C-alpha cells in the first residue's frame, strides 16, 4: 500500500519539522557545515561538560547508524487529522508491554521539558537509581534521545535496539492502515531499551501535546507540566487553556501532578483534570518553589522549597530564572516519586541533592561554547523561550554589545522571537540552517528589518558565514571588549553551530 503524506498534518514529536530534519539534514559531513568549520573550530574549545555524541569513529558503525537514520527518516508523522495511540499500542503489545516494566515520570509543557528531564534524571541517579531518559529533539546526534544512566546510548546499542524491534515494527506496519511514524518507532526503541537495561525508573518527555502523544502509553505515577505558552497553535489550540487540555492527557488516575507556574486558563484546565482522575497536585509558588536565587560564576545559587522541606546552597550550573524554576519542578517531581508530600514531609538528603544539581548539563540551552568573544547557544524557537533567553542573557552576562545570529524553521512565530530579542541585540545576523524546512533567509530578513530596522540587520545565507560575521562584529572595536554572540532560533541552528564551533 502506498502512503501519501498530507502537507500540514500534525506530527507527534515536539517540533516535528525539526525532528524529521534532524535525521535527514543534520549531518556533520554536510558541505555547508564542513566548508566553513576549520577557521571557527580553530578558535573554539569543546563545551564544558559536553555529553553530546558525535559521529562514531568506527567507519562500519557509522555506516550502520546512517542506515538506521535513513530508514527512520523514510517514516512520516501522523497521516490523519485525528491522532491515535492505536499504532504505538499495537507495537507495545507485540513487544510484550516493555513500558510497564518500570515506573515512569512523564513530562509535558511548552518550554523547559528537556532541561527539567535532565535535572530529574540527575537527581534520581544521585540517589543510586538506574535511569532511562527519553527526550526530543536532539541537538546533534539521534542517539541523544535515548539515555541510560545519564548518558546517551552508544551508537552500537542504538543500532542493536533498532534491529531488535524492527521485525515487530514491520509486523505492526503490515496490520495497520498507516505505517508507524518516525517518532513512534523511536518511542518503541526507548521503551524496549529501558526494559532491556533494565532501568529502575524512566524519565519521559512527550513529543507534542500529551493525550495522543506516542509516549502516552506509559502509566506514570508522576506527571510534570512545565510552563504552557503558545506554540504549535495550529495543532494544539489557540489559547493556553486549549493547549493545556491536550497536555493534561498525561495525568493518570491516582498520580501526583507537579505543576510549574501556569497561565490562569491553563491552570484551571489542569486542575480540573486532576480532580477528575483523583490525582494529587503540587503547584509551584504554593507547595514548592524557588525561595531565593543569586547569580554565581558559571550559574546560580539557589534556595529551593520542596515538598519535604527547604534546600539551601544549591548550585545550578545553568543560567536564567527559568532554569531555577525548572530545578524546583524537578526536585518536587523526584520527591513525589519517592513518596514525599503532605503526609510524609521530610527532605531528601541535602548533600545528595546539591551534588546532583551541581552536575546538571543542558546542551544548547544558554550554553557557552566559546570565549573572547563569548558565544552562547540557545535553542529558543518560540516567543516565550526567546523572552526567557533574553532575560537570562541580560542578567547573567552583562554584554556591552550583543550580536544575534538567528536561523528558524518555517511556520514559526519569528516576529515574536525577533521582538523578544530586539531589546538585547545590538545587531542581528539572519541566516538559514541546512534543513530543507528552514525558513528562507530573505523571508526571515524581511521580518527582521521590520523589527530591528535595516541598519541593524545583516544577511548571510550560510550559517558558517553568519557565525564568522557575528564574531567579527563582536571583535571589531576594542571598546566592545565585553561583546558577545547569541545563536538561537532553532534546535537545528544551534546543533549545527555547535558542530562548527566545537574543536574536532
């Protein structure tokens, strides 16, 4: 049976455009990356605490991984207007329900999901639990999406997992009207890998939404909802309340729900769902939250109020108030997982919590990848994310001059992103990443000129040229010794910039 992909159907993963492009476009051997990388790499060092894998060094392993990537990229997102869990449920059935072999913490929201997942994972690992983490999209390597014990699975294990489930995937394909999607197969791989490990707990980030997301075949005892804002409005709803209705689908009967601060209409929807399924709710600013925060070298020093008590002198090596709030959410989620709450109010071991947070990394999220001038990468791709990034850059870096580099995918609210960046960026270099779904650089430039003015916008069609132009602008006058560069707009843009700027 042949399949036809509608042009504007909802894909399952968050930023489906970015996810499919990741397998087909984000390749470190691409000419657009390699041609301009030598000069930039020579000036940059590897990001601190880098746990993002590159291509396998063994040619045969690399060849096999590329074959898996190609086969996955041939699959599509949802091909129906009405999303369904039928296909992923069928896959879980033939695999022996691996998603029920371990307890889970399920995470949804608009922004902050991956950083929160990484913090939850770090805390659980510090308490000597074996963890599995499933997140999307990836920054550089597809293997990042499935982590065991705090590290991405090896390319070899990723290939083996795909080979193990492939016969069952083909069995389900043959029985369904439409084949399993790209994200559904990856989800199946993650759940199978976690069962095979085996893990003590899985930390699972939704792809998009909640109710019909492929990850939602788990029965998580803890559901986490990070801040909800407007994104994917064509697929999830036009108001925070409507979007919350879809995301509330991860809240299961009798579970504990950890809610970040939410718009009023979103909070109402989420609380109603919790009441309907007899779930316990803990809310940021009420049952837990950030008590105090101070800027520190390389991050921030926090005092957090958890469900079981107060945690002082917690160093978080990430920038921005939004990451502090993500940390509070992560702490409350882990406390809830351990059964700490109103009936059992006792704090977790303080030193273990401090050790866990001090080791947290979040690649591509206000990540410094170069000094002199400082180059910061942030994967913000919607207005809310851009506003959080702008606030954090202003607070934590104090640049005397900031050059923005922006490359986005199509169908994004680029005007909203640009309006968030305009107050902090002296100049802006607009560019285009290598994805076939990238927003045309001239189209992006036209909007940028409307927001920034023609004199503050420079156009460079290639990302390597854009980075070099921005760095040159930051270096050109000695009076701007405190100048910096912010690269943002898309996970793909950030991933490719990371490859360009990282020493090989």
